[in-house]
């Protein structure tokens, strides 16, 4: 990620890594990666939606709705 701080390669790696973490059951790592991208991305709504999906999968509908609301805003 450091080698490609912006652009399609960066977002592709983030998306792939977050799904790998999710499939491995490491939601904590996925959440940390996505939260970092929300703070640094020019398009954080993509990552906020992914965080909402994680929250929903964990049964936290309130957090999921907050993430979706932030993504929409």
C-alpha cells in the first residue's frame, strides 16, 4: 500500500485485503484496514460501506446504519 498511496492499484489492494481478512475470520484486521482508509481516502464512502457490511455481519445494525449514513453523506 505504501508503494501505491493513491489510485486504482491502492484501492484494489485494500478491497482484496479486506475480503481476505473477512474470509479468514479476521474482522479486526479488516476493520482496522478500512478505518485507516476512511481517514486517508479521497473516496471514503466505499470503505464506510464495507465497514457497514462488517458491522451488519456482526449483528450490530445500529453501527451498520451509522456507517451507511456517513457513506451517503
